[in-house]
């Protein structure tokens, strides 16, 4: 990997004391030159303390900002601190850090502006719950049609992006970040997106924040944001 | 319209007008957010006291009972006021999010500076 690039890996957490040390350890092992920032949404357990003990950067944001607000914070942090590459790994251990160098290298090599680790780009044996599988299939079809390319895993947060995309989400795009809407915005702004097949694990330990009622809410919110997004003027990028 | 209904509509809207003005006077309600709450009672006051105008509006709206038209107009203004409030809440929540994100980043920078300072001091 090119040592000239400043790489930041962000890990979003909420009550992940059982997984966080292992996730950070995995990232350090596979991307030793990268800085790591943990963005914590007011965990009530020892997630923050453990992350600090691991010697990584920790940003604490209010829980109500949600995943989108946390990701936006990561983009703003990466922009302010002048990083060239930003990668994202979930704090629950589902994303295998072994695949991180592959994602980051694809961005550095200029294969695409955004590289997404996909569970479904190749048969990897990943089994999602029924509600999640239905949502993923629905958004996969919609996003593939809207972005004129095959998007197999629209809810994957396992991504790496380059400096232009960091700037786009941190400064230029005044939007409420969500995985689904981000793909459409990136396509509208002219960024290239590439999916790489990755193997994802079941969460290591602890309870997922994914609930059926909330799943329907997010599906409705995602559909509405896609529909209204089509009626909006395309976002502009400066570079 | 029956005299009793007219009196209720006039005194009701006058009462609301006084409450809104009092809230603005005490600076508990900002002028820009009081517009809908002022326009609504003024409109009802005018229509309740100017019967011919209310009757014309009622027949234009295809309603046979004037107080129903008055109620519908009041309800329309209330809906607009709620929509206006939802827009304000959305704007506030976006601003609040940006502030919280900036605070998180600034707090990290401050802690880092303090750590460097402590390191230099010892």
C-alpha cells in the first residue's frame, strides 16, 4: 500500500464493549499504517474506555444522531484532519478487517472513487434475516436502476472512499447521510462506485440494534428519500 | 349565523389574539413565529363580524352552514401553522446535528492539546 496516503478507518459503535477491542485489533493488524477513529453514540457500557485504552481516536456524538449522523461526523473529521482515504468498518465485528487492505488499495489505485464491500457480489454464504433480506433486495433493484449499474449490497457500510468523496460528504452535500441515499447522491455527482466481494461474519457478540419495527421505518424513510431525491437538483461536487 | 355562535367566534379569536400578543410582548414567542397565530384569529374575527363576507365565502365553498366554513378556515390555518412548525423543527434538528458533530470534533482536538500540554509540563 502507498505509504504517502493518509488513511483513516472509522468504526461506529453503540454498546460494543464485547467486540470493540477485537475489531480495533483486527484493523491495526491488517492496516497498520492507518489512523483509527471510533465514533461512539453515547454507549452505556465501557466501549469508549476500551477504545481509548487501544490508543485510537475517540469521538463521542449524541445517540440521537443515529448511524447517519455518526458517519457524517467521520467525514467531517477526515476532511478537517486532511485524510486522503476514509474507510468504514462496523463496530460489531461483522466486517472482516482482512478485506480492508483490498478495499483501500482499490481506491488508491483509482479503480473507483467509492469501493463497497458486498456480501452478495459473489455467493459467500451470508444469511440475513427475512426482513433485512427483503429490504436489501428491494433497494438493490431500485439503486441499480437509479445508478445504472449493478448494486448488490446497498446497506453495506463496509466501504472505502477517496479524498474527493470525503470533501463531497463533509462540505458540498448538505444531506442527511444514509447508505441508500448516499449511493444515489454519489452517482448523481458523477463519482464512480465499485463493489468488491467480501465475506461478512455474524456479529461477534452482543445485541444488534436492528429491530423489525425500525426496519420498516428505515425502509419507508429510504424509499421516501429515494423518491424525493429524484425530484431534487443533483448535488454538485467541486472537484 | 346565530348571535351566540358569532359572539363565541369573536371573543374566542379576540382572546387568542391577546394571548399571542402577550407572548410576543414577554418575548416568549418570537415575532417571526407568531405570524400564523396572529393571522388566524384576525381572519376569524373579520369573518365572524362581517356576515355578508362569510355568507359569500360559504356559498363559494359549497357549504350550506356558515359556522362550518368558519371552522374549516380556522382548521386550515391551524394545519399551516403545524406545517410551519415542522419545518422549523427540521431546520433546528439539522443545525443541532451540525453543532453536536462540531462539538465532538472540537472536544477531541481540545483533549489532544491538553494531553500534549500535560506531556510538556511533566
